[in-house]
C-alpha cells in the first residue's frame, strides 16, 4: 500500500461527537488552501460527520479508510 502524503495531522482518537468535528473545524484553519489534513478518529459518528463537514464547508474528502477501530480521513482544504 502506498502512503498518501499529507501536510498536517489531527488525532481525535478517544473523543466523541461533537468533539472530533469541533477540533477539525479549528485545525483546518491552520492548513493552507489546497493542502491536505489527515484526521484519525475512533468515533463511528465521524463516518457521517466528516463528509458532511467537507460538503458544507467546501473541502474535498480525498479518502476515508478504516484500520481496525480507527477511521482515517484525508481532507484537502478548500478556498
């Protein structure tokens, strides 16, 4: 498996709704437009919340994978 490059990271493991998305909302502001943020979470509700976050705020959900009990998202910041 080829590693996907990213520019910043957010570890939201162990947090529950709404905390992962609240942290994501704050962290994405630190990422330059066009750059990729890697988010790791353990809350299953992120499978619903992260795609909606991206859709509503104009960010691109590059990928979503699951590794054991972890959900990993790559998000390209919009303008």
